[in-house]
C-alpha cells in the first residue's frame, strides 16, 4: 500500500509540474508584448502617422511596435494632388474654372502640423481633401479675384506668379511644393 501511494504522489507531482510548465509558457507567449502590440515596418519613402487612444505620433523609417488598437496611416514622402475644375471669380465677378496639379514632398514636421489641425484624418485622401484641397481653393479664389479674366486665362506672369507664391506660402507648414500647375479657363471654351 505504501508503494502504491508513493507512485501516485510521484505521478501526481510530475503531472502537476508539466501543467505548470505548459501554463507558464502559454502565459509568456501570450503576454503583453505579443497580445497588445503589432509590429510594423515603415519603408524608406514613408512616414507613419499613428493615433492611439491617448495621443498621436509620427514614425519614420524602420521597424516599430504599436498598440493593436492604434490607427496607422502611411504617407509617401513624395505625393501629388490633382484638383479637377473648381469655380473661381475674376475681379469683375465673372465665373471661371480652375484646375490645379500639385507635386509635393512631406516631412515628419509637416505631418505633425497636419495632425495638430485635423486631429484624426482617416486616410491620406482625407488629408488631401480636408486640408490641402481646401487651402489651395481658398488661396486661388482670393488671388484670382484681384485679376481680370483675360489676365488669368492668358497665364500672365504677374497673376501666375502671385497664385504660385501665395499657395506655396499658405501650404508650407503642411507640404513642400515641388511642382505647381494651374490652368484657368471658361467652361464653354476648350480647356
């Protein structure tokens, strides 16, 4: 009988130790690092804008770990925006149309400024629509209102240079413009 009890206790302890080992290894592998974090890699020509429940920050090139609940938006450091046909007025309130194509680069500081203003954009497109497009339209409309239609449509240097300068100045905290093309025309005429 003694021998039988001894065998049960040794088997019981062995099973107990195995269970402890399994439980410990499971807890370690499912610990906070792997359970609540996601590993991401930001490429050479990208920035990541991360929004968490508590704050937001910009990630640069390299490997990073972020909370799983975080929202990550990847931005290319070089991008463009094309705005097709929006209304503008000349100095005599004559209705004209404008097309704008902007090529630009961004830095982490630009993203910080954008994030301060928008708080939580949902995508790169919302960044472009909610911020860049609105700023460009506003500045283009303000400047074109100082010129006559012929000056604007004929791409006179004075009008063109002022529009370019004002748009670049207004957007410098959000992007660095590398190329800006503006076309102004009457809708009923050929573009």
